[in-house]
C-alpha cells in the first residue's frame, strides 16, 4: 500500500509560528494544536489603562477587564496613597487570621523563642538544636576525634574519625578491594575457612571454601565427566511416580479433609470416572454431527441483526480498510461512510462502506485469505457475483475491491470513479 503524501504548513497563530504536517483530507487545517486555536480565537492582548503602568496582558474577548491588577485599578481610581490604605484594610483581617493559628514556644536546647503552628509537635527551633540534644549537648565538630590508618595494605592512608566509630577503611573503594583480595586468598589473612579438594577427573588439588559444594576444579573437567554417561529416561515405565515407594509416600502426604480425599481415591479407582478425568484434562474431540449442529446454530445467530450488532460493536477498521477510508476522503469526500462495525446490515451481511449522498451504493473489501477459494469452496468470480445479486434484491449497486488491488492505487481510483459515474 502506498502512503498518501503530506503537506507542511505554518501555524496561523503569530505567537507560535511552528511548522506541522497535514494529510490531504485535512487541507483546511490552519493551527498546529487546539491550544493555538483557542488562544488565537478566544483570547486577545490589551494594554493596562493605568498611565503609570502600561503593561500588556491576555484576556478573553468577552471580558470587560481594563487593568492588569487590582493595584493599578485603585491607583487610577483613587490615587497612589489612598490605594495603599485600601489594600491594607483588605489584607489586615487575613493577617490576623493567620496569626491566630500560630503561637510562640521555647526551644528545649537553646531556650530561644520561635514561632510555630498550634497543631505541630515541634520542640526545637532548628535541626542543629535537635541533633545536639540527641548527641548529649555536644556539636559534631567539637566531639573527640582520633587518627587511624587504613587497614588496606595497598593504601595505608591516615584519616580522622570519632572515638566511638568502628571505621577501619578510609573509603568504600578500599573496603571493596580488600575483600576481593581476601576472597581470592592473595592477602595474608583469610576471611573464610578453606580446605583442599582433589578433582576426580584430572586429580589435581584446588582450594575451596568449606561450605561450598564444588567437586571439579573447572568447567572443562565437569563436561568431560558427563560425555560418556547416558541420561536416565524419566518418562514411561522408568518414571518415579510408578514406583511403590513413591506411591506410598504420596498417599501418606495427602492432607486436608479426610472425606474429600477418600472420595477422590474412589473416583480414581473406578475406570469409567478415571477416563472422564483424563478427558477433562486433555479435552474432548467433537464428532461430525455436533460440528454440523454448531454450524447451523451459528448461521441462525448471524441472521439475527441484534446478535450481529453485539459481536461487531467492538470491531475497528483494519489496515486495508483504514487505507480505503483515507482514499475516499481524498477523492470522493462526504460520499461513503465506514459501516463495518455492525451499524448497517442487509440479509445477514454487514457491508464495509455505504453511500451517504442519496444513492443506493455499497463498496465491499474482500481479503485474499478469508474470501479466497480455499475458505469459500467456490471460485472468486462466483463468490463476487453472489454478493452482487444478494444486494441487488434490495436495490443496491455493489463494488467489490480485493486486497491485491490496493497495490496499484491509480487503477483502483479509476475503478471507483467509473462506479460513481465519472464524478
């Protein structure tokens, strides 16, 4: 399918002036987004009427606003000094309300006054005072400190730490490097107890941690050990579930309601019910008679228009149908409407496109797979003629477009023009 070409346009809004792509059926579009459209049509810019201000502000076209703020309004109406008095009179009750919510308290550490709300649980004026009270009234800068050397043998840096701390390394990097060396056994001290084991393949000694389950010295030795050995068969007669020891363990391990367990055992012992359980697990195969009954019932349901609407309500146009929608909007706009979602039906069939311009015309799209000879059991020409004759009984002319015809757009457009009478 060929994609239709797109045009590039400039946004009409003078504040935006962005470029945007437009498809051929949206040629009348002038704005890049809804925001630009509303700001251009609904809003306008005005100058503040206060001669000392002259700011520019955005307002809706219907509004009677003339000033940018209340201060400019009162200055122009009364004067500068009187306007400040008016604003203070209006703001002062709000300040009093704010003050009523607050109260003064004393800090438990420095005993200075601080202001806070009545509902809060604050006891200290700042985080410094809170931390000093937790550390025994001693600031962290004045605490007793000492110098230590880094335990990493490659580093040996001197760093300052408080007396109570358990720090041994100058940084985290030194700590990580030292642990890696100790695990490999390169440093003098060993962090984990180790022992020597002998590989059963190459019979070489290798060092391992005591708690590890490693047997071979390398992956090569472990793969050599598995080469000649055949793998045991688990399925069939050699399965572990058929052994008596395992069956007895399974019976003894059953827990829960004893009545339910006994009923399950009785069902399993009966061969008829055991076959039913097997069919439920695997699934039944339908006979030819039941298949024919289901086919006849489905045909009756599809003749009912209410059932068709329920099934096709959630259907949306596929890729070839959406391509045809774009093509109709470009070459014959406001003539055909998509009805493939069950909005329109004739004789139990749901056509894809119907004419809205007052003419009795239908356009159907046939997929090569679903409407092919293998699925229908009839030749394509016969299948097309049947559909044309069916809609002709109700006075409708039909045009059928196959999926392979969408590859050549020029021929398809000519076909549609001929069907519409060269319009």
